[in-house]
């Protein structure tokens, strides 16, 4: 009777995915475990057909952050399609408070983890992600991490500050997530680059770190309005919707009583009432940078990761959620 991979797994006392990793020479397997699998192969007389060329379909974990922004989902969808065109099998675990889902996909044989996140990930396989352009603002990546592109958050905030200053705003606040690498980076850049940084000692009071939620946006908008801010820059789309609602709850209106600039564009913020001014990302270029890094790591044909990763600056898309400050 011909031996099967199921027979090998049973004889070696391992999973089918472990047998697959050993036979295909990919993924991470302990030396003692690999020896048991090879011994089972020899004992059972298992052999692959020599008439067929081996076909390898690498497994890649394409990971969304917990409660991702629309721009991140857009990037992920483009990446997923591009990788599948290369014959790559993709899994889509979520990066939450921990990386349990990601670790499970790695254990199943993923040879690469890829995500449109700024969060460092220390995993036993290469990790492709984004980073902030100001390299001195964050620590160095882990050894297996590959930075596919850098995003110029400082440049993006400068665009927002310049736009708001030009229409008379000085008391500009920041609504950001209450945790996360991106929130920390936005906060640091806000404090360093705020147009009032040299003239006002209380900039921390103009920062409202809140949960990444609709309710968080409501709370932050009312808090910063009470601190006499006339405009806010908002990290999350959910928070931005909350800002609009919270201001209306108080009988006020955006932008008459509080101007708002969101981070990341989407169809929904274009059709809010009023339509939202945002710092938009070139999601097509960001997706291609992740795919190029994946090609480089996996040895696939096509455009490769540049020696110096590209830097992308958000663009300001001015709509009706910002207007001149009232004197």
C-alpha cells in the first residue's frame, strides 16, 4: 500500500502542516521534529512522483490591524489580489492586542507576514510593514522586519496645520487613539510641529487620547471644544464620525463651531454632512510597495523593493469640514 502524508504525520506524531513544511523545505521546524518526519518518510517508503515538477504555493499572512481604517483595508485588498496573481496562498489573521492569530498562521507554514501597520512585530519569519519617516522618532525594527515604505506623518501634519492656520485657526487639537504606535508617533509630531509650540506651554491639554470608537470621538470633541480649540486633527474614521455627532449633540455644527481634519480618505467621509477634509494616502502606491517587498523576500519576479524604501507624504484634500475660525 502506498504511504501518504497522513501516514507520515501519524508515525511521526506531528501535524500535516509540519509534514508539509519539512517536505517542502519551508517554514520553521525544530531539528528533532524534522528528524522524526524524515525517519517516518524512510520507514514508510514514501516518495513523490518524479514525473511531476514540484509546485510550491507559498503561504503569506496578510494581516489587518484590529479595527482597521478604510485606507488600510484598501491597501490590504490590493495586496491580496497582487499576491494571488503570483500563485501565493494568503491568510488574513488580525493583529489585535496580541499576535495569537498571526502566530497560528506562521505555525501552519506562513513564510512571510505582511501588514499596513506601524507596529513592530517580532516573529520567526520575515515581517513586511510600514514605518514613520522620521527614523529618530522610533526605535529600530526587529531583525526580521522589512520596511516596505515610510510615511511622512510630520509632513502630513504640517499640511493640516498650514491649511488650518491659513483660515485663522491657532488653537488646534489632536484626537488620537489611546494606545498604539501610530498614536504615539502622531502625538510626538503634534507636540514638536504645532504652530503654537513656541508660544503655548499647554499643548498636552489640546491632545485627547480616546478609544478608537464613535463614542471616543464624541467625548474628545466635546472635551477639546471646552478647552477652546477651534479645530481638531483626528486619527480614526470612527472618531471623526463621533466628532460630527458630538458637536451636533451640543447644538453646534461642523465646521462653524469646530473644524475637523481626518487621517485617511474613504467614500463614507466624502459623503458625511459636511464632507470631511482629510489627509489622504496613495493606497495604490502603498500597496505596491508592500508587494515589491514581498517579491524581494520570496524571490519572485517583478519590481523589487528599492535599496532605500520610498517615502510617501499624505496629501491634503480640502472639503467642507474646515472653514475660517470665528474671531
